[in-house]
C-alpha cells in the first residue's frame, strides 16, 4: 500500500467512526487549514493556490451553515448562520481584493470557533462522565445530540 492510499483509508476510518461533535470539529479544522492555504497562496502570489484554498474553505462554511438547526433555538441559529455568512463573504472579498487582512480575520474567527467547540465538547464529555448529572437529551442548534438541555447565548 502506498502512503496516499494508507492516508485515505485512515481518514475514511476516522470520519466513519467520529461522533457528530467530532465531525463538526473536523470541518472547522478543515476550514482553518484551507483558509491558511489560501492566505499562503495570496502571500506568495500563487493565485491558483489562493483560489483553491479559499474555495474549499467557503465550501466547508456552506456545509457548516446548512447544518445549523433553527428548530432548536431560532435566535442562536440565526446568529450562527450570520457568522458563517460573514466569513463566507469575507473570503469572497479577500480573494477578489487580494486582501490578507480579511483572510486573516476569517482565520481568527474560525480558530476562535474551534477553541469554543473544543471547550464545549470537553464540558459535554465531563457531564456525561459525572454520575447523577443525567439531563434530558436535546439537540443543539448545530444538530448535535447532547445529554443536557440546549445551551443559550446567555449562559
């Protein structure tokens, strides 16, 4: 088996065995990776690399946005979708205007979302392991199942 085949097999296995929360984290990390790729292309004046990276990041942002579930918390879903729309449009502008600052802003927002998502996953895992913390199951605005009531923006 060559290295590429081994890598593809590993990735496929990782995706197929991941929880919904882990899949969302993988999407966020992919968006960050591709946005960095686009920024690198922009800085090197390799516009094909820039276009490819930004395009892949935008596709992931569309996927993340389409997975937001307004039936759980309509206001929170609206805010999250608005954030993804902002990042998407910023990437479009970054590509057309060759604007490193706009691209960097998207990376900063994605990295912040990744950090937040990891903390949420850690908290959910801790609550699942703590005896007596069983709460009714709910679904988050992003469509993820949890064993706790839905989170709100306030708390």
